[in-house]
């Protein structure tokens, strides 16, 4: 809790303007990519989708503020308004791209809204969010009064699920990603009614107690579902004009996401008290499963000629880095069992598994290097990895000092 109090104290001193600056950078980057031909063969559709997804991500981040404070004690409340307004900025740009570049004919607006149910739902969500954005100021709170202002802003609990539903409906078929977003929104709404005030730590203890009773096998089952879904999409023509490249990239990204999730376990426990340690091994092995599939697609479907393996590894630096990360992770996956801990001894086992602090940044660097140009998404992943490592080692030094 001392660490958490220090985090909350530091957050209380931070200004909110960096949230607006950093939050809108992905939108400007997406517009730049669209203007310079970096969004593929359908740049308008890609830009429209990317801006809409960014809007939904920031809405979810704003929705997560209250559950985080109530269940873990992490207080991000001062940044909630900024997150909401950044989301609204992305949403306005998403709508502008649809109106000015996609639809073009303003006379068709109402016909398109009424004809396509997913646009109807999306416009309803936008209409509900408009008065919230317009009243997101201290002056509006004083004018409306705190009670009326709070009642008005409860519309967000209807608008954000509608945004998630819009994402599900506009996707072709039942795709995993939109369903995950909708599930996250509904989960956050359920968690919003968690413990309050004086029973905060009791609520966190209840969460940790419930987590301690859960088996780990669902992590393997749920964790590998996106991989099988991606393979199914690739086999049925659902991954676009370059399915092998898309499948390879998607599996690699899933591997990196699970590696980052495993890396976040210790900082989460030390800085917030949330204990996910029993699931760390499962997260690592699921990541390794995705990584093995990513490598298999590269070898069997992309490269094809096994005689070119070493030439390709040595010729392309991003493959060199990726293979080095994979080589470092192999012994960790092979020793991820209680039997291996007993055989090696706890101290030797822990020293061996510190290789993860080198392997995961190399995985992030591989993602940055294989991207065309300086793209925002890979840089964000690498920054997240380095931030988690900084939190991990800073908390370790704190414990030694005390």
C-alpha cells in the first residue's frame, strides 16, 4: 500500500494536458499514414476503422477509472475527463471521415443511418455522448449543479456499450476482437458496483481470494482461442488479400501481448496489491504457444524453403532479433514446471527465468523493426515493456532499501 500511495500522490501532482497531447497522437499518425499511402489498398476504410477503434479504446479507459479505484485503490479520477474528451475527439474524426471521405453525399446521411443498423446504433451512441462532451467542464458542473450533472453523465453507461455493439455489428461475421471489446465494457460496468470507501481493501482481498481459488486451465483455453480463430479466418479467406502475412503478424502480436501480460504481473502485485501470480506461468506458456505458431507460419507458409532459414535470419536484422528472443524464451518454456524448479533448485531456476527481462524487450524491438517506417503501435508496445521493467526493478530496489 505504501507503493500504491506513492503512485497516487505522484498522479495527483501530474497535469492533465499530456493526456490530450499523447492521446491524440495516434489519430494524427493515422491521418498521416492515410495521406501518405501507409494504410493499404483501402485507406479511407482503414482510417475510419482505426479512428473508431481508438475512440472506443479511450472510452473503455475512462470507464475503467472507477473500477480501478474501487477494487485496487489506483486513483486516476483526475484524468477521466481528459480520457473522455480524447475519445470524443477520435469519435468526431471517425464521423468526419465517414461523412466527408466515405459517404461524400450529404443527402444520403439519413438514408444510410436508417438503412444500416450498425450505423443507427453508432449514431445513437454519438448522440448520447455529445451532451457529455459539451458539459465536461467545471463551469458546466456549477451551472447544472453536481446532482443534475452526475445524472446527465450516467448516459455514458448506455453510450459506451452501444459503441461496443456498433463495433460488433459492423464487423463481418462473428469476429473475436469486437466481442472481446464488448465483454470488457460489460465487465467494467459490472465491476463499477464494487466495494466503496472504507471497504476498499476488503474488496481487493476478496478479488485476490477469488483469484486464488480459480484453476489456471481456463487461461490456456481462452488464451489460445484467438490463435485458432485467426487460423480459421486465414483458412476461410477472412484475413484479406495477404492471409499468410496477416496470420503471421497476428500470431506474433498475440504472443507479444501475452508476454507483456506476464511481465505486468509483478508490478501489478507490488504497486496495487492485485495478485495474479498463479496465472503468470500460464500466460507465459500461452505466449510461447502463439510464438511457436508464428514461427511455424513463417517457416512453412511464408519462407517455405528450409535451406533459406539461416540466410534469412542473418540477412534481415528484425528476424535476427526475433529469433534471439525466441531462443532465450525456449529454456524458460521448457522449465516452466514444478518438477523443473525442484530439479534446478529455486535460486538457479529464478536466475534462469530472469532471461525474460531480455527476451521480451527483444520481442518488442522485433515488432518495431519489422514494421514499415516508424509506426505508433509498435513503439507503444515497446514503451509499455520498458515501463513495466522500470516499475519491476524500481519496486525491487525499494524493497532492498527498506
